[in-house]
């Protein structure tokens, strides 16, 4: 994940030095902590937060835990992992639920932080949990804010309540809440106005909406790319509005990521959600322990597994596995497989969740080109049903026809067919190697993945 890339790389370098040591002295710990401190400051983490963090880690690392351990380097990393998790809130902080519906969620934030879009994304996330959210358009100042919310509502099929831009936001909020009660909506999300900076007028209006609707959640939407400013904004809003949580947007941007690490410590408000992209379903519950693990290069397998479970059809996956094992894998299966993988979201984000991915040579620069995937799909779709089932039928004239039909070149068609053959061979080898007794040595696997194994996209 780009937000923490440089921090992640720096921390992993510090720890790889520690890992190999049989003994870790106080000097080693101090040296490592000095580098961790610099890495955090460079990532734009609040100065006081860094100071407290380092003090806590040092205290635990120089204490008994490390000296008694067989793998002192690993213990230090574990301590950093735990403290990093604590720093971001310890455990996942879930969205509140009112005893008597509807649960009212009020969205606040500066202009440009992505408040309206996040309102739509949150509604989409609630729908996945079988809830019926109602969106209320209370931003009457920004031209097109109401329209934007209505378009988002249409996109996800969620109702949007609006009284235009001539009624006061407080009235709109009140009427919207009444509408939700009458129409069985169990969540109400209020999209409020933002300004370019915090001013009294804006705060007064937000306080009035707060009084009128008594929200169960007041979520501040913050742009993670604004670094320290994001934390200062959160602090000011919290002092005046009493936030219940923060939503970080643009966390996939190329930022230093410090905001995510400082918000909870500075405001005491948990980060409840993070948006990892533009798509309407890119809002995810924020898990401090998974984020810490990702920053330290241990990957985030749990999120990946959850993603896979909600997007991949288990029966199809089983059948696919059988076909690969028996080398019955056809181009039809290949297309289906690509479709399933695509459902998981952008491939480079999936790669980021795998442990150690950024350490593997070549994997770091593996930018998955979505256009290239499109070309591969076009080639396969230009084959006849028969050709997909039996790629060996593809002689030169057929390949020429496929290239013309898919708008690609014969070179690209040849390359794809070769990669497909290699993949089938590899699958066959792999299944014989995995055999009934499990994998036969690392050597086999290494030879298998060899130099020539390339992704077809």
C-alpha cells in the first residue's frame, strides 16, 4: 500500500539487521530505535506521538522480554508490532448501533476531503450488512453537492432525502430523520457542508444539526494525504463537536501515511474506516492490527482471505483446482479465473497484502497493467469455442485471425498461448510435486517458478 511504502521499507531494513542477531544488546535496541524514530518522523507522524511510542517500545525491549528470549530480534519486532497496533487504537472500532433504529451517522470534514463520496461508500458498506440506509443532503452551499449525493444514491440504489438548497440544513436533517422513521430505514447518514478551513459559522451549523438529530456517530472525514494538517483538523473538530470516529480517505495515495498513525493518539478518536481507492466499495473497516502488520511487511492475509471469501465462488474454485491438477485447464477456465481475480479489486493492492511481497525482487516493480489484462481477455474472446477447449488447434492462420479479431498482434497471441502452455505444464508438475505426501522439497518449487515464469498480464 503506497501510503506507507517508504516507512515500511525503512522499518523492514532496521529489523532485518536485528533478526539475525543471537543476542541483542541495549546498544542494538537504542540504535534500532533511533532509526525507527527517524523513519516515523519522516513519515510525518506527530513529534510527541513518536516520542511516546519510542519510549514505550524501549521500556519493553530493554526489559526482561528480550534478554530471556531465544530470538531477541524477533521479540523486538513483535513489541514494535504490538505498540504500533496500540498506537492506532488496538482493536477495530465498529460503527455504533442505536438501541432503537434509526442509527444516525453525521459526516463532517473540510471541503475536498471526500465527505460526500465517503457518505455513498459508507451506505454501500451498510447495504452489504443488509441494512437500509437513507442519505440526507445537508450541504446546501457547494454547487452540485446535492446532485452528487443523488447520483451516488442512484448508483448504489439507496434513497437520498433532499429539500433542495433553499431550506436550512437543520430543517433538512430534522425532516430527513422523520422520513427515515416513517420508511423503515435503520441507518441515516447526514452529509454536511465543509469549508476550506474551520470557521465559527460552519461549526455553529454542525452543532445545530447535532442538537436536532442527536447522532450516534459523528465521523470526521480526513484526507490522509494532508499529513500533519489532517491531525490538526481532527483535533479542532473534536474539541468543538466531540467526534466518535475518523474516516481516512486517499490512504492509497502516495503519502507518508503519518496521519493514520497520529490521529488516534492525538485526538483519542478511533479510525473507524479507511478508503483505499476511488471505487464505491473501496471503504474498509480499519483494523489497527492488520495495518501494523502491513507496515512491518508481514502482509495482511486476513483482509485478503476476507476479500476472497466474499468475492470468490467456493464451488468454482474447487472445480478449477481439480482441472489444474489434471491439466484439463482450458482457455475458458482461464477467462473465468481472471474474472474471479478481478472481482477482488486492483491487483497491485492484492499483491500488497501478501507477506514479504515488497521484499521479493521483481515483485516490487510488478505494476499490474489493467490494459494488458484487457488485451489478454480480448485475445481469448476472439477464439472459437473449440479453440478455447483445445488450444493445440491454433495453427498460424487461426492465430492470425485471433490477432485481427482482438485488435492485437500475432506476437501477442503467440506469447499468450506459450504462457498458457507453460502454466499448464507448471500446474501439472506442481500437482505431481505436491503429491499425496505434500510438497517435495523447496528445490522443486524453485525450479518450477524458475526464471521463465511470467504472469500473462
